[in-house]
C-alpha cells in the first residue's frame, strides 16, 4: 500500500494556491482596465456632450440675440414711422412733457409715481417742497434723471408751437424767404417796388410801411419770397417777428445817411435769429453818397464785407434808378444755394401767421407763410388761439389759388377769429381735434389773464398807497391789422408812467363800433383808432356820451400826442373839424380826372377845398385832397346835405359803390387853458 509523500502533497497545494493568486491578479487587472476604459469613455462622452451642449447653447444665444436685434430694429422703425405720421422728432415720443413751473403733484402725475417719492428726493437735495409748490427746471430734470425717466420741459412760448420731424429723404429744395430790414426812409419799400415793379410806396401813410406785406418774384426761373418789415422804431416787435420766419436778411442802408438806430436793431435781430445778412447800400446815385463809409461803420457791429475778409456780401444799388438790382438778386440766390434750403412738401402744412385783420365782408383774413408741407383749400388748421377751415386762398397778387407749398405766402379766409401776428399754424385731419386744441388754448389764456393780479405785500404797501395819487389814462385801441396794435402797445409800455399810468383796457382789429363807445363810457377811456374810422352809430354815441375818439394814420403822431398829454404839455394848435360825409352811389369816368364818384351828401357840407377820407367797411383806404367837384355838369365849390354830385379824388381811382367819403378841415385854434 502506497502512502502519499507529504512534501509532494505540500508542493502540489502550493502550486494550486499560486495559480489562484495569479488568476485573481489578472482578473483584478482586467477589471481595472475595464473600469478605466469605461471611465475614460464616459468622461470623453460627458466632455463631448458638454461641448455639444455648449455649442448648442451658443447657437441658441446667437439666435436669441439676433431676434432681439431684429425686434429692436423693427421697434425703432415703427417709432420713426409713428414720429413721421405725427410730424415730431422720434426722441420726443418717449419723453414726458411737462410745463415750465410744474408743481410737485403735477410732476408726480406725469411720471406716474407717488408724490412722496418726489418729495423725499427733493428733501435729500436740500430743497423741501410741498405738493402744490412749483419746481425749477433744474430740479425737475434732477428728479426725472434720478427716477430714470426722460423728460422735456415746455416753455410758455413753446406751448403754442409744434415740433416736427422729417425724413431727410423726403426733403426737397424750396425757395428762400427774404426779409428787407433797415432804418426808416432808407429805401426798403422802394427796393421791393423796384423788384416787383409795383407802386407800393404810394399807398403808405407818411411814406412808412405800416404792416408786413409778402410778395413773390421769379428770378432766373427761381422763386424768391420777400417780406417787407416796417423800419420805424415803433415797429421793433414786428421786425423781430419778420426775422423769425426768414432765411436771408437784406439790410438796406442809405449811402448818404449811414448806420442809424434801426439799422443796428435790424442787425441785432438778424444775428439773434442766426440769419445771414446781405447788405444793400442804397441811394448811391445821390450827391454825397459814400458807400465805403457805410462799410466802415458796419464793421463796428460785426458786419464785415467779403472783400475785407468778412462773411457778409455787399451790393451797391439805387432803388429809384434801378441800379444793381439784378446783382442783388443774384447775390440772394447765391446765399440761398450756400444754405441748401429744403422742406418736405408732401405732408400736412405748417407755418406762421405774418399778419391778420378783420374784414367786414370776408371775416377774419390772415396772411400766412407756409414753412412745411402743402396748404390746400378745405384744410382744417389751428393758428394760435383760433381754428378754422380754409375757405379760400389768395396769392400776393390777389389771384385765387388752391394750394400753397413751402416758402409760399398766401392770404387765407375761414378762421373763426383773428389770430395774433407771429402765431404758428398747423393743419389737422380732424376738425374736432383742432377745435379742442384751440378751445384749450383759449381757456388757458383766459385763466392766465385773470390770474395776473398784483397782490399787496409789505414791500410794496407804501408804493401801493402812493399809487392812489397817480392818475390813470385808460385807452381802447382799434386798428386795421394786429401788428399795428402790437407795435403801439409795445411803445406805450416803454413810456415813463410815473405821473400818468396808461392802461389798455381793450384792443381789437376792426372799425370802431358802438360797443367800444359803451365800454369807453363805462371805463372813462379814450378810443384810439389806427387806420380805422368809427361807424355812424359809434360817432353818434360818442357825441352823446362825450367819449373822445382820436384817429391816426401814422403811429408816431399818436405817440407824440399821448406823451404830451402824459406830461401835461399837450399844446395842439391844429384841430380836425368834420365838415360832412357822403355815400358813393356809382362811379363814372371823367376826362383828365379818371374815375369819379357819384355821391349823395348825407350830412354836413363838403367843400372842394376840404381834405377827404375814403372809408370802406370802416377801413380808411384813401386820405387826401379833392381833385374835382361837380353839381350835375357845373363846377361846384361845395355840396350840401341832401344834394347829389360828382367828386374826383386826387391820384386815386379805386372807388367803389357803397364807400363813404368823409370831409374834414384842419383849423388853427388858440388854446384857452
């Protein structure tokens, strides 16, 4: 029997255990390799997924940013379209508009924030205010900026104006608007007369232009619009208004007179408006004319000729002899080319009122200058405090037109009342919207007028008591055009009123009527008529109530009388005496006289030596002498009340049936006081 060998058995077991250990080692290595490979694959997979996700997120982000840019661009385009539709600047659409002097409560309502938020900010700024106190412009801007809001402060002057925005692609060249400025009697009207070949100067009282007139001329197939502004010192306000609507100023200076006070005022107005000046040195044909002296004097006011290194073009002219007129017009066109004047004619019209008056037969008549768009018959517009529909349009020559484009000056009919000269107008599509805006402005103007009360304070208490001793002169002013009222009022305001206070209790355009006399009687006032006459009822009422009516044709004569009365030195040696009045029944031609009037004398006795006025609808259209007077076929020395005859006027032919001829004479009367 064989026994196993222990050594062999142990060795066999040892080999068996070593085999198992090797198996475990390799298995472990295999498992580790498998795990490492799996981890690596997973890590690479995760990295690939993350990279893919990152790329996908970047593409989505780019697509999102692209969509946002497109949306912002579309919104900006819509904003521009909306601005163009409304005719305003796109930047002003988002801005919140508030009036100057807005209160804390009104600003809070405009910004749609609690009033306490604004009060807290004002307190932190060191300016505590209550709800009803007004804020300064700086405070309003600081608070709005702190709240992150865009705000636009509207001044009282801007409240009745409009702001417009036009796409540059829609702008087209337009004619220049030229204003002629200068001192009185330096030849402004004569220059325009030479350009237009019309006799404007003949119809001006005292040789002075009394109201702004607009006209258009064609030069080298190009249109130029001229505005004639008055040159006398009393018309400073009217001249300033002319400078606001003009592109180029022609400053006319007489070569024999040089620079005068109104010349300097004209330069200042033009510079303030930023308008280029073309200097026309007039009257070079007169003895003693020295154009170089004019150039030298103007250099003191910053108007320097181009040939001397300056920027102003000078032209030597003679308006009477028509010398240098073509050269002056070419210079104006050259200056217009430099300015590159453009406007959008394909939109609703807007512009400014140059002059306005009340016509008995046609109603409110306004001369307007279109600065943008095209004005058409039938358009509804707002001008200042009034509105209306354009019933008819007349060009400067009196011809009916249906539309007027940029730089065109036209006379329009159809406004509800007389606007102020210088008011801005704009066309509205909806008449209700126009009426609402005009009513809102009128209400605001009435409230402001009523709130102008001078309250007594400790500082002015003594002054107020002393004022009880100051005499007052109440005036009612009636004129043919609004600009004349402005000029007269401006001159009255500048008078020294320490001894006599001058109050204008009422002013309006139109003839002097019975209502004016009733108001003057109740207010113990004097009625001043400028270029207008009282009607029959008004004259009778004035005589009955003892109301004084003074009529003038030239403003400075009115100012001289008022100033003399103010300082107690009124010494009139000439008194106007009314001799009679006659009604024109018909007109007929008379050899060597022209058009004569067939009249019936209604009251008084008109002598052939009397001076006469021709009054039409309360407006004086002629003031002069009688050229001839006949009773049937015989020469007559006078026509008595109830008789009929013929009257020819000296150098005047525009007589129409229905006109009134008033006779008067100037008597020398000795003063008794």
